């Protein structure tokens, strides 16, 4: 696991919000998500995503699909709702 990659506990929170592939579960979904997050953290060009995460074009394609499907918005809303529930905050 590279510095900044999701821990097992963090992954358990994120994974339910990520969509399945067209033919079922996506192999290396966690690696793809970590790659997109790495790119967000560094602000580098997509072509500079480290090879350990896979092809930059595969990572970029996953980002495009997730962005178009509203995945990041659902993830943020889910994380906010989940933390509110843990803290006992009512809406």
C-alpha cells in the first residue's frame, strides 16, 4: 500500500458507493480509486499517474465514468450522512 492509499477500514466505507462494472465487480477497483485519489491529491496530469496504479488511461476512464454517474457526489453525501449518524446529529 502506497502512502495515502485507503486503509482497510476506509475502503469498507467507500466501496459500497462505487458502481459495479457492466459485467459485475471491477477487478482492482480499490487500486483504481486510490489512483484517482492520488491524482486529486497531487494535481498532476493524468499521464503522470504512477504505473503501480495501472494505465493512466484506465484510471482516467474510471474517473470519467464515476464523475458522469455522480459517484463522487453520492460518496460525499453518504460519508456526511454516515458521520452525522455516528455523531447522533439529526437533520
